């Protein structure tokens, strides 16, 4: 194979990998937004409901929302995504 052909093919593969990476990143950003929305909705639940279902870590859910909404530069999507997959695997 000619060196020029190899370089062109490597660029093609690189672009294909970028497209796949962008799809994955877009999905991860979408998950990030869902975390924010869930945390926001939790804050609208009544105190009575929160007490009745105290086995759920409501405070942690709201804290995660605040992290994703206000301190997003500290959010490591590389860590969030595997945890979401593990947590919600059926």
C-alpha cells in the first residue's frame, strides 16, 4: 500500500471515530441534562412524600443536580456514564 493511501485511510478512520465519539458525547450530555431535571423535580416533592420514602437518598439526588448544574466543570462524564449504565441496567 502506498504511504499516501495509508495516510488518507487513517484520516477516514479518524473521522469515523470522531462521529462515533460525538454520538456518545451527545448521549452523555443528554443524560447529564436528565440528572439536572430529575434533581429539580425532586425539589418539588412534598416534605410528606420525602419522609414517607426516606429510603431514597433525596438529598444526594439534589446534590448531584447542583453539581451538574452549577459545578459542571468538575463533572467527569467518563465516570458518570458507567455508573448510570450499572445503576439502570435491566
